[in-house]
């Protein structure tokens, strides 16, 4: 898990000014992967005390624009943020509780990840979401 010094270096590397809210938001996202904005606001307030929701929204936007965070919006869900930005990975989402887990790209035959037609686009990412039932929800249903 990164330290405060690591977060400061990440911000400087992205040519962003180091501020307490930016460090607090990075910390919150690393501590709570796939968290929604409301959860991140609560976590940042636990770290900094009183901070406006707009300040957290602004920091999330700046960090996402700088490619330090990734924003995902699974169907039927609010926006969520993650710190895993250095690769093209996918997500597995539980239909019961909404838990989200990272899934690495498939290796070998992956026809769904190769577009049959580019329509002139330069493709740099494929997004796949797997839906299912997590072990906790499956156990609860069985009982």
C-alpha cells in the first residue's frame, strides 16, 4: 500500500500540486477500491475533517484527468473509482450485493476483445464486465 510520500510523488509526477485533499482522496481510493463518491467523501472527511463534497468531486476529476485514478460506471451503478490504471483489466460484479472485483484480461483466444470492425477508430481499450453472484450471496441464497 502506498504511503503519503508515494502519493505526493504520484501527484508531482502528474504535474499536480500536492494538497491535503488530493492526498486524502488518493489514500481513500487506494484503501477502498471501487468505492462510490459518497463513500470516498466519508473517508476523506474521516481523514481531514470538514471537506465539501464539491472539493472531493473536483479532486476526483483532476486525478482521473491526470490518469492517477480510473472512473468506472457499471450499468445500474453510480460512478466508482479505482487506483488500478496501468493496465486494461475488467470487472466482475455481484448482482446481489454489488461487490466488484478486478479481473485480468483473458489470455489466449479472446474474440470479444478484438473488434470485428474499427470504423476508423484507433482502439486503445476494451471494457468487459462479468456479472454473477459472489460467494457470500450464493451462500446466503443456499441457506
